[in-house]
C-alpha cells in the first residue's frame, strides 16, 4: 500500500535527516518504527503525510508511493484527501475548541451527518462521550491523547501514521491506548505505521518492524523476530542476561558498541 | 436625566458602528493572528471609492455600494495572494509591519486621488430624527446600528454552525494541525481577508455617511477599533459588539459631561484611556481566549 524508496530528506536544504530510508506498509497491517531519539522517525512520518513543508523540510531524493500514486511532491491537504492521516506527536489538540469541535475538525473533508462517526469514536473511547462539550485544553494528558486519536479516526483513514501515541502517559493508560489502536486496526482494516519509543508495546501489536538509527533503517524484520533479536533486546527492550543482576560498571559504551553501520 | 439618556442612546448607536469596525479586525486576527494595521486605511479607501462612484461618476448609490463590496472581496483575495503568501513562515511581527506600510500607502493614494478635503456621502438613509420618549435619534444612526447588529448575528451563526467557520477557528489555533486535517490554510486566509474587507467596506460607508468622507476615517481603525477589540477580546466576535457598545457609551456619555468642562477634545481620548485600563486589569478582554498552559 505504502512504499518508501531510498528517501532522502533535508531540512532547510542543508540538514540531512533521512539518508536513504526504504520501508513498506502493507494494506491493513500494523508496522512499528523504532529507534532512539533523533533517529529520524518523526521525519519519516512527516515525509509521508506531506507535513515536512510546514517545517522547511523537503524530500530531496527517492520516492514515496501510495497505491501507485506518487505522493512525495504533494500538498499535505491533498495527501489527507487520499486517506493518509497523521497523528502528530505531543497531543496537539485544538485547545480553545471543544472536544466536539476537535472531532468535527477531524472529519473536515467529509460530508453528511457525523452522528455515526461520533458513536464510533465513543465506542473506542467512552470517556470522550462525557467530555463532548468540554474545552480540549483542559483535558488530562490521557484524555487528550484519546481525543487526537479519535480525531484521526473520524476521517476513516486508509493509512494512519501515529507518532509516539504513548508518550508521557501512565502505563495503564498506555496499555489502553495500544489496545484501542489494535482494535481499530482489526475492525476498520486501517493500515498503521506506529512510531514508538515503547518498543515492547509497539512490537506486541505490530506485524512488522523497522529499527532506525541516524536516518537509516538498520533492522527490518517481522515483529516477532525483532522482539527476539538480542541486539534489540539489549538496546531497546532493556533486557540483559536473565537471572543476572545488571552491573552498571559493565555498561560502558566502548565495551559493546553497536555499529550497525560499520 | 434626559441629557444622560440622550447621551446613552447615542453612545449605543455609535458603539454599534465601532463594534462593526472592530469586527473586521477580529476576523483577520482570528484566522491568521495578524493585527491588520491597514484596516483604517481600507475603511477610508473604500468609503472614498463609494463617494467617488456616487458623487464623481454619478452612479446610483446602491450600485456604488455594490461595486465597492465587489472590489473589497477582490482586495481581500489580493492581500492574501500578494502580501500574506510571500510572507508565510516569517515572524508575525514582520507581517504586521507590512500591514502598517499598506495602511500608509492607502492613505497616500487617497490624498493623491481625492485631495485632503472633506466631502459628504450622498444620502441613502434619511437623516430625520425620530423620537423615542425623551430621546431623539437620527434615523440613519438607527439604521446603521441595525445593520451592524444584523451582520454580527449573521457572522456569529456562521462561525458556530458552518464548516468554513470551524476551519477558520482551527487555522487560528494551530496551522500545522489544520493542514494535517486537510484544511487549506491559504484558502482560509483568503476567505477571512475577503470577509474582513467586506465588513470594512460596509462599516466605512456607514461611518462616512454618519460623519463625513474624510481621510481621518483611517484613524478610526486604530483609535476606536483597537480599544474595542482589546476590551471585547482579540478573538471574540460577540466581544467586538459588546466592546463596541461599551466604548461608545463611555465615549459619548463621558465626553458629553466632561467636554464642556475642559473645552472640548476629551471625547476622543476616552477610548484610549479605556484601552489602558483594559490592558492593565484584564488583558484578555471580556471574552478573549485565555492562554491555556499545562504545567
């Protein structure tokens, strides 16, 4: 469904952030995109959704195709029209508007009565029903995250790009969000590309995963294989040798350097 | 007591016009966060154009008004295309300074075209006074007030119930999120400016027909509309109306009682004093959006 081919992205024409990224999101599947901070994960999402141009970024090489349509030169507004919706990181609710207005904003490009869509969102996030007329800026972090997800759901996207949906949330709430994401994928058949720091949660709902580092994809495997990969375990899942206490004296970077690029 | 009532009613009437002028400012600010310092210049320019069509070219007044409205729509689209779009991504202060320059430019063009004299707008509403009890109101003031209220209600309904109104509010909240929802920010800017200049045309023509066609109309945009906008709240449409009426009342009532004591001129200062007080006491205005911060 979505194919990124050797994509290079520069900000302000000089800052190279993606150095040849290739990945694929098959129809109806969940794909996880992992990596440390600054590896370029958000930039991958913005390159797909076209929001790069709001940050002075451009795709300078390679191509992105969505169902055989080339999208890397398109306006973000037209890309949304094709069915690709990004949930920007950081719970960007429209603060002074109500929950209802936020959700209506999500359905901006659609016409007709939105009652069924509101009901759909409320079935995933019952809390939003009680908060229907509340001012969005005063909601708690978890409620705001539900709101931005609900806003994306209102558009009935074919591909949803999720940027760190669990960032800054309590573990229980984070689990609830991931459950809902998985449920939405299985019920609506929406393909998803999920960028996450919480590798364990992301790999538990995804079919396939990519690991990025310094603007490149360094690992590309089905999610179960990634979860078993010893490098991923040590560097992203925080697992050492079972049974042994982790000695921080041993954790010296030069002892076991991971140089996927070497 | 009768004198007080007379001042009060006059204040409310003129306050409606001030509110309408401020409405144009609020529309632009609401969608693009730009404080349009050229608003007064547009008021004056569009009033002059109307006078020019009606008095110089001899067209019937209703046709002149329609032509000016059409021109104002084009002007609004033009401002977005040739002034805002090249400045996308630049600091907001740069755009505001550009509107300041545009205002001066418009004033200069008006002087070149029509000189610095005062002219009278051809009448389209009777100037006779009607009596409501002890208070006399000139009919054209009443009509102007009525038109202002009507437009207000129309716009408030538009913002609350139409998709375009929602789109404008979303764009003013967060441009990047707006684009991520598929809203074309450029189109929203163009439409907001077109709306705002149509309001400027209507309020400019009304104001000029109440007072006179004169280059000083340009000042109304800043010295009267800005205090109204601040009092009502920068993003609030109902605030512009309420603020306008309050400023109008204070101006006429205060001026009516104090002017004779100081030999005149105090009336014009009152809105500015009000502006100072608002900024000190409640900067968001009555209905303005408060800054919501998560700690």
